[in-house]
């Protein structure tokens, strides 16, 4: 843990008026804890409220979470540096639990870049979140469907700036402070190369001329009002939760395929052993059905039917954090598993057909034996 003096707020006299920034830093730590969370039952346990999705501009009511996550506020986290972070937990029906730490800040660009670097590289928020989650999971256990013994996790930082001196437009902000924004997104205090800066800033999106989001793989810079930023924050949170889910499916399918390969290599290749492939194929098919169901649930957790900006925002966020890459891996392994399933079923049917034919031949031989000896078979 970094023990330096907190840099989240500077004295007003130390901040140049033309560089004053006000906002907050959010740390998202997400855990995949179960196949499903029964949210109605969870609300009864915790007495927590439902959080519905917000949108940057008016949208019909059907643009929403299919099953809104349950939101619970918990005791603030106090770091050894003295910083006090508001803390809340969001529970998603597809088994993901998201811990959100938030620290308000006021300062200049130097303040923000130092804070970003320290929080990205030197502060272990995952261990703090894990202690909170372990306690909550014990209470929430009755609402968990098929809880996991081992939890995958993802972390992500959002640097939300609500106000900048002079209220610059997004284009002016990128032109004047693009270098700083790139450093914040990467958590670096040293000026980045032109190539790296360009790569980061090309992943930017705006709805109005006065707002801006620059999205990276492990962090994002958001310049918007508190209300306007809610859309971006929720889309980033949703994209990271999907990444977590697809990582879980990838590991699940890898283990299942490894087990099938071992079975075929060590015991499933012999003729009579092929009869055992039916149960192995059935187990593989059950896993495929589970993955398809869970994937569909995660994909359809939020709807963008009439909010094209939110859809584009999500697509950008998902691509930056790696959702499409893991989704492709999962789809490839699903295809491999389906091919293996068909192969195993074919092997089983061939073995069964051969045994039936063999039984017919044996019966025929017995009949012929009795026929040639002048006796009728019993």
C-alpha cells in the first residue's frame, strides 16, 4: 500500500484557475460468484433497492435492464493514506457481483495523473473488495444458484471529471489536454509516445459537443455531468461484467474439453468402451446447453432497442476491454464441443448397431446348429 500523502485534493491556492478539475474516481471490482442470483430473494435478505439503467437522452421505457441489478450501499473504505471511499455493491442476476469504490477529487491535471498512476499500479483494491464480498456472500448464499468455489474477477477504473475550468468543448479538450487524458487512461505519469497517445484517443465518443469519453482496456476518462456520465459508467460496468462471464465460459469449456480428450485417449477408444461414450456425450451436451443459456442471459441483460448512442458506447467499451475476443474463443470451443458430441454419439450408435447385428448372427448360428442336428431350439 502506498503511504504517501493523499493527492486527491490540493489547496485552492496551489491550483491554477485555468486548470481546475472537479470530479471523482470510481474503481470497479467485479466477481463471478455463481451461475445465477435470485434478485427478488436477495432484496428480501438485504432490503436493498433495484437500480435501473439511465440514458443520456430521453428513451422509451423498454430501453432498460431486463432484470435490473440490486444495489446495496456498505460502509466506506478508508485507505491507509487517509482517503475515504464511498462503497456500494451491485448484484446482477447472471451471477456477477460488482463492488464500486468512489473518491471525489478536486485539483489540476497533475493531481489527476498522479492519482491515476497510484491507483492503477500501487493500490490493491481487489483485496479490499474481496474482504467485503466474502462477508456479503455468506448472507446472500440462499439466493445463489450453483455458487462457484473459485471466483474470477475483473477490475476497472473510471476517472469522471464533472467540471473543468472554462467548460471546454470535447474537441478543444482533446486538442489541449489529449496528452494528459491518455496518461490518465493508462495510469502513467510520463508523457506517452505519439503512437500510443493516438491509439488511446481514437477510442473516444461524444453525444453532445460538451461531453467526452475516452475508453481504454483497464480504465476510462469521462468528461460529463453527474447525470450524463451515468450512461457511460453503466455501460462500462456492463461490458466488464460480460468479459467476466465469457472468461468463465472459456475456462468451463476448456476443462470439459480436456476431460473429453482424456476419456477418448485413455478409455473411450476401445470397441466395448464406446458404450461408455453415451454418458460422457450426455454430460458434454448438458454443459453446452448451460453455456448457451447463460450466454444468452448475459447478452440480453440490457436492451438498446431505441438508444443507438448507448449501443455504440457499449460496442466501443466491449471491444476495448476484450469482450468480442473472449466471445469468439467461447464460440470456437462450443463448435469444437458440438463436433466432439456428434463424434461420440456416432461412435456409440456404431457400437450399438454392431452388437445388435452380432446378436442376430449368434441367434442364427444357434438356429442352424439345431437344424442340422435334427432338433428344435429350446
